[in-house]
């Protein structure tokens, strides 16, 4: 049986440079490929998928059907980093006391969560 490997998590976007600055800055990842309509960041972890961005003409509409949960030791401190990179909060800190999270939006409005264990 053929078992596929996830090569990339691809985001549609309007501004490749803004997305590279935000996500690369947040995750400490460098650009590994870029052309006029596509950009790849380094893989997530040793064998993980790349974060990729594809330029599209339309803007984001509606809520993401898939989002990233980013585990951080301190949600509030990480939130200040996100805010400094141009991200905006999409809700209040919530979740169970032992597993809090907060939803944020990147520079093009894509939702993601900061979570703590």
C-alpha cells in the first residue's frame, strides 16, 4: 500500500513577502525557495512538511478550514511576539486551565492558535 507523506502545508495569500516575514519570523524559519507566485519556508522539524505560500488574486474569505496549533510555554509572551509581527487576536484566552489557548490571525487574516500544555 502507498502511504503518502505530507510535503507541504500551503496557504493561499496575496503578499508572499508579508507572509514570509510573519511566519518565518514567528517560527524562526528561513525562505528556501521563492518565485513570483510561490514561496517555501524550511520544513517544520527534521522530517516535517514545509510551510508554503501561493499567491492568489482573491483575498481570504470566511474562516479557515484547517489551522495550525502552535505550542508555546507562555501564551501571553508569545502573543506579544505575534502582535509585533503584525498578527491580531481573534478571541480571548480560553480553554481548560491545564490546556489554555488563544486564537490569532496572521497578517492576511488566517487563523491559528497559540496553545500551552
